C-alpha cells in the first residue's frame, strides 16, 4: 500500500474518534426525539387544515405516505395514537397546533444544524435571531413543500387521466413515467 494512504484500521479509528468527539450519538438521539416530539402537533395541524379545506382524504393519504416511509419500529408503538388523532376533527386547534408544530420542528432543525456543524468542523457565526429566522423559514418551506407534494399526489393521477383521454400517444411516448 502507498505510504500516504490511510489503512482501514486508521479510517476506523478516525471514524470512532470523530463519533465521540462530535458527540454524534447524543445528537442523533436528540434528532430522533425531536422528530417524534413534533409528529403529533404536525398531525393535529394537518388534520385541522384538512378540516378547513374539506379534504380529509388528502390528509389521510399524506399521513399514510409519511407512515410508510418511517421505520416500523418507530411507528408500531405510536400507531394507535396517530389513528386517534386522525379520527377526531379538531377545527379549533389550528393556531395552537401550528405554533407547536413550528416550535418543535424548529428545535429539530436547530439540532440538525448543530450536528452538521460539528460533523464538518464549522463554527457558527450567525446571531441567534438569524438562526431562529433560518429555522422558521426552513420549517415553513418544508411544510409548503409537503403540501405541494401532497397536492400533486392527488392531482397527478387526474392530470394523467386527462392527458390519456385527449392525447393517448403522449402517455405511450412517456411510458417511463408509469414505473
């Protein structure tokens, strides 16, 4: 082996050293806690918004998608509570649920930022106000992106059916979209 290249043992030692030096295990636990902690206010907020919009099927579909991508070890213990949240209509809790969702998600974003800064050996130079503003914008942008994605989940099949009805050749030429 070349003298300048580290060995597998050297890489393993460096990885373990950085794991503990960056406090990666406690930060990972904190991130996981924040995700679970912000899940319930988010579900209440989502079902409340769906109640205002009048499209509870959309909320059910979004939640089903979110639960399908989460690990079963996380979802199985809390699935009964999630179902009880989804079955009760809470139109009066929109403001409180939105604030709790933003506040708890901001904590998760902040923890993720700290973990990434430590992993890449970066020192934070922004003021607390700027950090909170970035956290809020990230959370609101994520919610907007999720709402856009969930809307596309509903309207994409409708658009494909309309295209297929009026221009069947387009769908055949774009057959890779069906995969």
